[in-house]
């Protein structure tokens, strides 16, 4: 999967994300065993993207339902 380009404001925003937090966003693509997501809440132009590797995904119930 191609790594998304990051600017300094995007890196600073992504550094605010902490393990165990709930964040909203949308799946941009699924390629192979990785998922590329766009996180909501990025204050600047462009978008904040991140990759969820296969080992970090789960099928565990979160108690919420995705909007369809």
C-alpha cells in the first residue's frame, strides 16, 4: 500500500491520537491486509490519513453500529 503524504500539521494531529481512544472517520481503501482510513477532526486543509495494519484490526464488537 502506498503511504499517504504527510505535512507537519497532519503529523501533529496524528500525534494527538492515543491508544484506546475512539475516533470517527471513514475507510478510504482496503488493499491486501491493510486498511487506509481518514480521521475526522483534522482542522487544516487536506485530510489526516492513517493505515491500520492487519495485526491491529479486530472483529470484536465495539457497541456501536456503522452508519450505512
